């Protein structure tokens, strides 16, 4: 079971450059100082529901490049968590940072203060994409950082973004191939969004950058999710967490509060399609899936049912939950017996998906 995260956001802390997609303010406005960390943790622990009290708990420093800030600043934040580690109320610490800010001295400090998980802001493994996004690091930095983290015994997470300027679906698959070779403990994937105040807003308003539509993003993400699953790499999250700040600043792009569920529903639609291609019955088909996945099979607002009925000219479709059907599997009842498919068996022959996450006549200095 994934740990229960107590997130402490440190916006723009340690960031050396302004990334093209980022709208975090360079000031310290809203920044939680080290002196307030203990009170924040205590309040968070008090608010945990009783049925989650026994879960592993991690304090996570998110929002910037934690290890790129001054060493003393890192120590001040980490020291505030130590009493909770000593008492067992908190089990470990998680931080997010840049791949080029993880040298041996930094890793020694993190290990000393009880950091267990390090999430690397990888974004892409294509150097041109990283350059256009003004990341200030290369793919090789991620490869080197992941290797060192493994040697030191840290849990490694990689954060990716899709459809950044210069990206394409094929390049996304190439990024995933390299990510899989690194064998991270988990991956997060976020579609690129246009936010107020981000340098990307200038290009979007000028018509020089177009984000993916929600439908396009789902097609990219379903292929990426299945690719990672076949390599036994967990997906920690798809899409950004809905917040008041995101609602306030969002301008364009494939945002949805339940994006992961939309992707899972699309995968079930593909599984159902593959089974119905073999369907020889004259009556309405009956599908069986695990009881917890009925909503994914039905799709939001029964969207999958309506699409399948139209595609196969069916009067109706029935879906029933069964505990004996493995999660990720779909069973279709036929006159000759049940036929089934697991999501891991899905294969797509076309590696090209048309998308609109491109940039025209890009000039780095113009947008900075």
C-alpha cells in the first residue's frame, strides 16, 4: 500500500531557471518556513481518519528543487521532521528535486536525515524537449542521478510531462523506453497545461504552441500506462492534483480531475472492442469484470456503453461484477463459452498518434 503523504509545498525553492511551463512565483510568498513545519505536521497527523492511522506516513517536500537550495536550508527543514521520525509518528521523508542536484554530498545528507524517497523532475528524456522547456539539464543527468540513488539505497520516482514543446507521441515512447531501462520504483505523468503567468502562456496566446486536447492526451497516456505496467513499473499518478490555485490559473490543455480514471476507461473500451470483434452471439453481450472496476468499464456517464452500442450496432450491453475476475481483466460471455482478455495483452500496431503539442518558429529568448 502506498504511504500516506503529508505534503509540504516549497514553491520555486532551489529552482535555478524559470521552466517554460511553470508559473510558480520566484518570491517566497506563501512559503512555509522551517519554524512552521512541526505545527503543520502535527495538524496533518491529527486530521488523519482513524481507518488510516496505521498506514506508513511520509512527509514530502514538494514544489521546487529541494537539494538545489543551500545546504543549511535543507538541514533546517529536515531537522524539523526528526522528532516525528524518532517517535515513529512519521516513518520517512520524501523530496522532489532536479536530476543535476544529487551529488554524493547531497545524498549523504539525505540519508543521514531519514529521506527514503527521491522524486526526480525528469519531464522528458529527449534533450531537445528539455532545452525548449528551459530545464537546464539533459537526459544524461537523469540517468546518472537514478544510478547514484540506487547505489545509495533510495526509492526512486520519475516525474514526466507529455506534449511539451518539441515533444511528439513517438518521442514520448522513446522517453518511456529509457525510463523503463532505469527501473524506477514509480512514475508520475502530467500533461502539459498552459497556466497564467507561465512563459508558455506567451507562446500559446501568439498561436505558437497548441496543447493536446483531452482526447489526444488520453490516447498518449493509455499507451504509456500500459507500457509501464508491462514492465511492472507502478504509476503513482496521472495528471495534476486539482487545487484552487490550478483552477484559478488554468488557461488551456488536457486537465481533468479524474484523468487516470478516463485513461483506465479507455483501456476497458479497447478490451471490450477486441472481445466484441470475436462475439458470435445474437443476444445482447454480457461482460464480467472485477466488482471494483465496473465504473471503469462503463465509462463516465456510461460513455463506453454508448460507444460500444453504436460501434457494433447493439441494442444493449450488460456489465456485471465478479470477485473471481482478476483486476485488469474483462470477460465476455458467448454461446461457446467465456472469452477473456487482460489489459496487459492489448497491443497497438501504430506507433504514431497525431497530436498538437508542438511549437512553431521557437525562439528561446523571446519567451523567457
